[in-house]
């Protein structure tokens, strides 16, 4: 399936809870996953009766996650699919670098523990950071972003996925990126209007 990046809107208060208790992120990112996949369990070095009892208590506690209540405006998800790296290129002109906040798709934010859904860590951006991201993207016109598209340079910089020079019509690849960029901009506008932050994660 490849690497797909998603964003999810979340209030600052819940972002604080998720950063403090990273296992809560699974309730939002992968609600179908069982608790055993959500919280890593540590095994004791020795297997004494006391250690076994402690391990059993730890295991039972690990399966009980605190509730994370969302209001009606939270929990909106934006799936950028495989366009995320190409959008990052249009925003920054680079593969993995760039000035914040325009590099937010690959860097920045607060790491959410050691949670790794599939390919990379979960990162959290508070409402003010999300507002700065939206303002920065809004300052770039679609015409300017289209001018930044360079299929050969993207292939040379190994922008994921490796599709940019395969099509006879490069306009198809550009349209793919611009459509998802419009989706991203609309999601950020809705998130900022609701005064929310975001979680960013690869799945």
C-alpha cells in the first residue's frame, strides 16, 4: 500500500493528554487495534513469583486506556494518501528540508511518545502552530506552486512515490498534487476556524 500521510484535528487539551499518554493516539489513529498492540509491555529480567504478579498487574493496567473525549469539531481526518512528499516538495523545494512551518509534513511538532503506526512517528501541532501552517500555505498562490513542479528534479531528489517521470503527461502528476493540496488547505482552514491543532502520522 505504500506510505500514506494523514492529519487529524484535535483540541489543545486533548493534544496535551495524547503527548502525556501516547497510547491514547491509537484510539484515534487505529481504533480497530487491540490494546496489546497499543501499549508495549516490559518483561521482568527474572521470573520470580513476585515478578510474575507484578507483570500480570502491569499487563492488566496496560490494557485499560483512559477515555479521550472529543467534542463535535474534533476528530476530522484529512488523508493525503501518497501525495504528502510531493506537496512538501512544492511547499519547500526540497526532499526533507525546508523552513518551518512549511516543512510540517515531514518535520516539526511534538513527538507523541514512541508510537509508530507503520512507518513513522506521530507528531502533534497545537492550535497556534496549525494557524501558522495555514497562514504560510495560504500565502502561496496555486500559480506559484504549479511553477515549482519539476518532475525531473523530483525524481532526482527521490520524492516519494517514484511516479513523477513515468507518465507521458506530467500534468496528471501535477493535478494529483494540486487536488490533494486543495484538500489539505480546506482541512486546515476548517481546523483553524475551530481553533484546533492537528496530529500528523504515516499509515
